[in-house]
């Protein structure tokens, strides 16, 4: 609240370089190349699905009727009202578009309406951790999806590495390979999972997500009543003057936060300073606490939540305006 990135000359210089790179004809060619690579990746994933996906495979979120080659027309990326693939309901015509270079990979276990599979599920956090140990760093991770950006410089060789790693994940999952074998770096930090199978871990986390209906819980908390008790500036002033209480999760309902609370995923601020905690939000934080205790290494990240070790046990607090 007291600083700005505006005077950072490294950022200004990088913007100038990027703007120069976008000048025609070179810039046009670079953008078209990024689009082509993104589309080729989507087609490759569908081809693997046809060859490998008899039981399951990863999906790329997007329209179902892509052409076999070439750049798609602009209309192909329009979101139309009441289409099943996005389920956004009644959308205004020619208003929403999907950016082709932003590829969201969907893992099995949760459908577009937020219903959990009764058969099996593969939480995205496990997939992205697996990919990281195979040299693929993911941009963003959700419950059953992760995000890949096809920026300038992403070539066929690079996204082929991702496809190959996903194929290897499927093979290891189907064989229920032990984690010491497929995630050795992770096991060095979290030895408790050493003898757990990859499929077994997926089943365990999926079962917890399903039991807590966490997809709906994370939606409902953003739709719940956010009651402002004071101006954000006044709440921040309380923080600046240390007029705050560090309140445990179980006692948060009705208290006024002095900090920005941002659950990740989805990475969208939930409460701003000056707003009150309600029961739905507190229930989500209780779920996050229990999940973190049960699955260390796969913790739910909540910016604004303070973790302290008390008598050997993790206790979570939020800094609230002093009563």
C-alpha cells in the first residue's frame, strides 16, 4: 500500500523491448507462431486421448470442434450461451472469448458442474508436483486443473516434453508406482509418503475433497455475505499501529480482518481489511487446516493465514482488528 512498481527501470525497459518485438512483421509472425504451437498442442492432446484414453486421459478445456490443422477462425474461440463445455449459462453474444494460448489442462475427478467422480480422481496438485520433478513448471494449479501459457519461445520440443511427462504420469498412475520411485525429491522432504503408491495418494486426496465438497465450498465462500465493518484504510491503520489480535480459526466468526485474505486456488482475494468473517469462510479455513495436517507437502495456501507451531502442532491465525 506504500510502494509502486512504476519507477522500476528494469520493468520499464522490459516493456520497451517487448513493444519493439511486437512491431510488424516480426511481431505478427511471433504471435502467429505462439498460436500455432498452442493449437498443435491441443490437437496432440486429443490424438493421445484417441490412442491412450480408453480408460482416462487429460483434457484441454476449450471448444470441442477444432479443425485438424491451421489457425482457427476468431469465431471458433467465442463462448456461446448455454454451451456444455463451459457451462457459464446465458452469455451475451460475441462478448466472451477464450484465449487460445492459455491452455487449462483438466484432470479426472471433477466435472464442469462441480460434481465429484465416484470412480476415481486425480488432484492437479499431485500432477504438477510430478511434472516439476520432470522439468515442467506449471503456471497455476487448481483442484483438478492446471494452467499452461504458450508465450513466445514455447516450441514443439517444449510442449512435447509436457505431453511425454503426462503420458509417463498415466503409466505410473495405472501401475500405482511407489512415490519414492516417481517423486524422489519430494520424498526426501516428506518421507512419510515413501511407500505410498501414486494412485493410492490420488485416491486419498480425492476422497477428502469429495467428502468436504470442496469445489462448492470454495464457490459458496465467494458468494457469501461480505459485511464491511470499517473502511479498509482504517483497518490497515489498526494493523500499522499494532492494534490487532491474532485470532485462531475457531474464533474468527464475526471478527474484522486487518489483512487481505486470499485462498489459493483460486488466488482471488476473499476478504479485504475491514470486512467480517462469516461461518462459510470459517468452515473453509477449518477444512484447509485439517487438510494441511493430513497431507503435508500438498498444503492449501491461504495468504493472510499465519501458521505457528504450538506444542509441536501447527496452529493457524488471522490478524484481526483489536476488540
